[in-house]
């Protein structure tokens, strides 16, 4: 019975630690994300955690102008820190995940157009293979952020879904520059406001449980 409990606890810990949150902090203002999360660099020369995740060239970082007026982001109330992502120069941007991810996909968004916009999850890279699920964005724009005079995108809706199979790409479609994204969460249908290291923070309670279980087994 104790052994079964230990296996179940290990499985739970693995599941909790599997979610990856991309908050885009450090990418740079108006910098293409590119290989920032792929062991390489964004177009600003910055590097982030290597998750084997590559973004197409029109996926760009924006920093809130409320931090410093030299930055260009006209938004407020962003879910984490001061950087978000926007897709430019066309109606499609792609995120490729080399090793794939399962369970769910989610994010926060602020969207100002009434045209159709979506995020489609595929089993192959570059939007190939089986379509595993689709998320559709609704307009939530409210011009004029009370706590940020230079902000226009104030409201951030959480959106996500669960899917079966292994996803290796997400294709974001819709009118360019009308949607802002933050805290893309791979491995969960609910977006997280916890920074990237939060995935490892979740391991804390699990490790304590395992240590406690180990002591009980030995005694």
C-alpha cells in the first residue's frame, strides 16, 4: 500500500512540474522572440531558458511603456511583470515545440479586433499533423487604462483547453498587432501567473511528502 502511495505521489509531482510558463520577460522591446526559448537568442541578443521552443519571426516582445517611456507597449494590468508577446506582419505566427507537450494549453490575452482570431494546436511542427484543439479569442478591449495613462489594452482574459495526444506546434491566426499574449502555459488548460521557476516551486510540497513518506517507510 505504501509503495502504491509512493508511485502515485511521484506521478503527481511529475505532472505538477511538467507545465512550462512563457512570460517573455527578457526578450526585449519590439524584438523577435525567435530562439529565446530554444537555446539561442531573440533579435535583441537576449537568451532565456532552453525549452526547445522556437517562434516564427513575426512573434515579437513588447515592454510596457509605463516602465519607461522609451518602451512601446501600450498596455496595463499584464499578468506578469512588464513584457508580453504580439504577432506582426501577417495573419499567422507559429510556435514549434521540439519535444512536444501534452495535457493542455492556455494563456492570457487582450484583444481589440472583432475579426476572427485563434490558436490552433497541432500534432506536428509548423501547423502540420492532426489538429488537437482550437482556442478562439473574443474582443475584450477597453481603451484607457485607469492605472496607466499610456495603456490601452487593460483586460486580460484567461483561455485554455485540454487535449489528447502530443502537441508539437501552435499556430496563432488573426489580424496582426490586435492581440497581446502573456504567460503561455504548456501542459495545463489553465494559464499560470506563476513565473517560469514556479513549475519547480510546485515540486516543494511533493518533495516534502516524499521525504515524509520515506521516513515512515524506514520506521
